[in-house]
């Protein structure tokens, strides 16, 4: 009996560890443009990175006292142990953050090829890879793989207003309003997976023209929270 309990605990622990540092959030600004990806460590620390693999900030979200749907845009700083790469490190990541609590970060070396030098390579157990100089110009240098997720972006062959925008995360497609839609909503998010978004247009008699009309500012789809700011 103890043996089975031990096996069960081991499996649960491995499952939790494997998912501890997966993608947690995707944030868009203006309802249209990707701001950053957010990964959650096994200690619950959020690490925000840009689409081209630069670490922006880390910490915890601060929820508004007045609304459960609103969080401060800037993270509350992590008060635990943080280490940085020293002067003896490769020039591509010298001075960059090395560990946040129990989560280690690594970067591509200066001698790595294409667009990779200095970009984030791993966050905990999550590995990153990027579109190269041989890929479409509106995709090159952007994150292509984040752990087991494939990320796709609209290419230079797509409608101009869509080029370079995030198109797919794993099995979750993202669509946008086109140039043929009202001028106030062109390029804004139309759907994420099965979740739809409607925006006030120039035809609406409202002070909220261009603002979100229906849909949620924070939407959980699969294991990822999509945030519109």
C-alpha cells in the first residue's frame, strides 16, 4: 500500500513540476498588439518576456481592492533571492538575471547563430527557440517554441494590418478585425479560440468608441489567461 502511495505522489509531483513553468498569461495592449508573454514559476512568481525573448520584469500581480477583474499593470517586485550573471559570463548575457527564487534562467551565447544571442533560452524547465533569419521577415527573431507550445504569427503575405501579429498559440487561434472593418476597430482582436470580442465603432452613440463592447478583459482559455489592456 505504501508503495502505491509513493508512486502516486511521485507522479503528481512530476506532473506539477512539468507544468510549473509553462505559459501562464498573454497580454495585449490597446486590444490589438502583443505586449508580452508571462510564465509562472513553481513559487508563483510571474516572469514577463517580450515576443523576441527579452526579460521585462518579474514579481506578483496586485489585484484592485474595488474589482476582482482589475490588476495593476506593473508587477509587485519579488522579495526573495535574485541572482545575476557576473562579469565572467558570456557577453551576450552578462548582467542579466540568472535566477529568481528557485527558478533558473539561461540565455543563448554570443556565438549562437541567427537571431538568438542574448535571448532567453530556458525559464526553469521551459525551453525557447526562435524564428531565424531565413524565416519570413515579419516572424524572424520572434519566439517560435515555448516549451511544448508552437507560436505562429501573421506573415508578410497576409493583410498589412495583420502582419507580425500573434496568430496561434498551440491549438488556440487568434483573429483580428480587418482593414474592411470600421476604422476604430481595425487590427483589434476579434477572437481568441472560441471567445469573441466586440468593440464600439464610430457608428455607436457612445463615449466608449473604440473600447471593448463585449468579451472579457481577462479570459481563461485552456491553461492560459489572455489579458486585454
